[in-house]
C-alpha cells in the first residue's frame, strides 16, 4: 500500500508534449552542435551514417526503452529504484546522479563562455586572432598551478548568472520550471538552427563542404573503432545510462506510449544533429573556398569549433555575420540550458524523495554547492582542469555507471517484466530479441567503450590529471556512501 501511495503522489508531467520536449531538451545538447559534425566527418562520412543507423536500432532505442521501462515501473528516483531492487545497490543509485551533477558543475562554465560570445558576436569583439582571444584574452589559460591564484572576472560573472538561471528554473515544479523552459527553448532552437542551415546552403562553397562531409569511405564500416565512435555518440547524445531518462520517465502518467516516445525523441535528436552537420560543413566549405584553407585544417570539435573556428568564419562573412553570429551562439545557449536541467534533476529527485525536503530548498543548496565548485573552473587553470575532469567523467565515470545500471536493470529486474511494461499501450511492440540485446550485447558494448576510454585516459597522463582523477574518485566514493548510510526521513 505504501508503494502505491508513493506512486500516486509523485509529480507527473502535465502532458505528453511536455515530456517529449523535455526529453529532446535533455538529448539535444552541446555535443550535437560541436561534436557530431566532426565525428561524422572523421569516421567515414556518408558511410558513417549507415553505421550510425544500425547502432541506433541495436543500442540506442533499445537502451532508451530499458530506462523508460524502469522509470515507468518504479515511479521513483534513481537511488530509490536501485535500493528497491536491492538495498546494496543504493550506493550505485547515488553514484550516477552525482556524476551527472559533477558534469553540470563545469558544463555551466562552458555555457558561460557561450554567453560571453553571444554578446561579443554583435560587434565581433574577439578581434582578428580568434585563437589567441579565446585561449589568452578570455580564458587566460595556463597549465601551471599558478593559474589557481586568480579568477577571470567575466567568466565568474557569467557563471554566477547561469547558476542563478538554473536555480530560478529548477526550484519550481517540473511542469512550471523544466517543462516551460523546454516548451520555449526547444522550438526556438530548432527554428534558429533551421535559419542558420538554410542560409548556409546558399553560401558560395557550401556544396564543396557537403561533398567533403558525405563522401563515403566504405572500408570504414569494417573498422570496429568506427562502430565504437557511432555507439559512443549515440550513448552520450541521447543521455543513455546517466539517470536522466529514468528520472524523467518516472514522472510519466499512466498509459504513456513508451515505444512511440522513444522513436520520436531519437528521430528529433539524430535529425537535429545531422542537419547541424550540414549547416556547419556548408559554412566550412564557404570558409575554405574564400580563404584557400583546406577543410581538414578547419574542421575540429568542441570549444575549438564554437569559439575559435566559427568566429574566424564570421570575420570573413561581412555584415550578415552580425545576424548569423548571435543566432549561432544563442542556439548553443538554448541547447546547453535544456541539457543543464536534465543533469541536475536526477540528484534533486533522489534527495527530495529520501530526505523529504522541499524541492526549493534542495535546488537552492545544490546550486550554491555547484556554484562554489564551479569557481575553480573560472581561474586561469580552469579550462585545463575542465578538459581533464570531462575526460575522466565522460570516458570512464559515466560509462562505469551505465554498465552497472544496464546489468542491474536487465538481470535483477527481469527483462520479461520490463518488456510487458514497454509494450503496454504501444502500437509498436518489442519482441524477445530485445531482452537478449539488453542482457548480453549491451554490457559487452559498454565494457568495450570503457576499455577504449581507459586507454585514452592513460595514454598521456600528467601530474595535474592524476590529481584531478584522484579528487574525483574520492568524491565519487565518499558522497554516495554518505548519502546511502544517512537514514531516510521517510522511515
């Protein structure tokens, strides 16, 4: 009886569209804009799309359905779900949301950089040497410990504003906060990107960029590294194994069509990133044609594309850059903010449910803690620390959490029971093959991704990286253990 009451009292999404837009907002993030185009180009171009589609069907949608089934079945926070399955698993239930929160801590800093560039884009305030401006003028970047002795004031102010916005949106209930944000930002994001893409296709040299992007290398489809690149992109892009999907699905009302939702969200996310790649490479083709610089010398991923290459392109575009630039950085801002909400929600949900605190108090405490932790990334050493923290958490930490979650969900709950939940109310039915994928194929794939992440992490180890990794490991062991051992106020 107690479990049923908890389920009935749990907050629910106001309507199906709110959930869909929120899930799309969780999936569509910075990686769709500045990571996917590079991954597509460097892993076989047009032939990569074939690998990507197969990977979506074999891993992406099935994994998403697994998490939908778990969230729908238990209607609880991620830590409580793990504890319900087995009390020994509660510590894992806190580990994964904590890792997403730690990602949020530096993710906010990147959104702050983007906010600064949004302002600069109105007058091309980065000057002619965009590389020097970003690394030295704005970030004042150094890999020396002395960088910890000073803060970068513009970044500090930007980070404070972003954290305030996170608090202002998240402290409300999910429909008035996260739901309303995504109802506004996701349509605007798609409209802005459509404008950028349509304009980019009219540029001189756009066809050259698209030919370079989509020219297939069919030999690449036999390379296992290409498959890992495709699966990794899907895994990170769709927020799989990061407690976000389980948490959002736990707010679903009864009679939700899980299979339909998974397909819609996947199509929206993957369609968006493909269209972004078309727009980015049309613009890179224009830049290459205009300046004579080869595509290979221009194409990059991450902050290098957004804050160095793109401003350099805007510098040769003329007056239209004063429209295109603000739209581009605004689209990054919208994508970043919607993903930010989903990174915070799993730990908010867990603390709220275990300790019976008000959502406003929890979000306030977490935002204060998060802002305090973000301060280290606003120093001269901050950008270097950000890269190291991201490499460990994304390539190792989150993958470990996903492996544990996938094994627990598919082996300890029982895939047959989850299969019934997924197929209920869904016109598109999932067969027994899904259970085989979840129990055997998915864990093996994730373990292989982890293996590659460890190789990448330890291929070039520095003293600072060792310190960062040890600090993160201590946090990831200590905090979940404390949250597990502390008695629940519900008991």
